[in-house]
C-alpha cells in the first residue's frame, strides 16, 4: 500500500511540474539570425508558438522600446499575413549617417488573412533592424498575441536579474559587443607586402654581390699564387743550372 501511495504521489507531482513548467518554454521570444552587435544592423526573428488547443494565433503586435528607438525597421513579406508598420515622432531626434531622424518605428503588427498559426505549430516573424544602440546590453520588446477566440496574451513583463522568470515575459534581445575591429584590405596587405619583398630582394642582391666579390677576390689571389709559384720554380731551375755550370 505504501509503495502504491508513493508512486501515485510521484506521478501527481510530475504532472504538476509539467503543468507549471509548460508556459516557461512556450512564450514569444526574439533571437538574432547570427549576431546582434551594438552599433550595427541585424535580422531578428520573433518566434511565436500557439499555446492553445482550440484556437489559432491570428495577430501579433510587437512594441519597440522608446528609450532606445530604432530608425530602421523593415519586415520581411510573409504569405498569409498582412503587415503594418507604425511610426511615431521622437521626443529627441536621432542622428544616423550624418542625418537627423525625427521619427522611428514604435510598433509592427502582423494580422493573419488566412488560418494564422494553428494549434501545435509555431511561426517566425523576421525583421531587419538598426542601428542598434551602443549604450545598453539588451532591448525589450513588449508583445501582444491574439487568438481566434478573441483571447489576448500580453507578453509585457520585463525579466529582472536574480529573480524568477515572470509568467508572461517580454521578448528580450541580447546585444553583443560592437564589431569595430579593423581588418586590412587586400590593397593594404599588398602595400605591406611590397616593402618586405623589396627588402628581401635587396638582401638577396647584397648577398649575391658579396658572393660575387668574394669569388673574384679568390680567383685573383689564386692567379697571383700560381704566378708566384711559377716564378719560384723558374728561379730554382736557373739557380740549379748556374751551380752545375760552375
């Protein structure tokens, strides 16, 4: 009896854990395709799962942060969805590429003109965004998910460091360090290589000239040695003859 009770309690606890943890991995999230570096541009995907068994997701609204406005926001066309981009005037104009930007995108809305996201499926909503801010490590996008039964789920709670994830967390885009490292061009590499090649050629020429000079000196010394040796032999022969004659 004790064993059966323990097993039943364990099963009930397992079901409770699954029920509580299910929403944690089924909320709206945002992830970059590649990297989202500070000061750069990126393509980001809002991943939207359908959490209902009896309704489809028919609308997604993504609100952009007003404390770090983005001047450039371009959605990718998606079959089965109508896309609306909302812009608003900025309290403080942005400067981009030497120009002042007085308005920025504050919301993007996708509305299904077909079945939407049916139960058991998810869909990605891509956006090209930039220029990403350099004075923050993340961007928070508050999102509203509407179902075909008129239910609206508000993914607007901002996760806090050191605290448990809220029930309806807002999508958060983490920003990586800026990519401002200098990489030399082919022309620079060629320019850098030429002095080295010249130095190498000069060294080779100097070595060659030195080698030629050494060879010439050796040849001259050899010839002088032969002449001196021949003179010595001739002198010895003449001296021998004089002695014989005497």
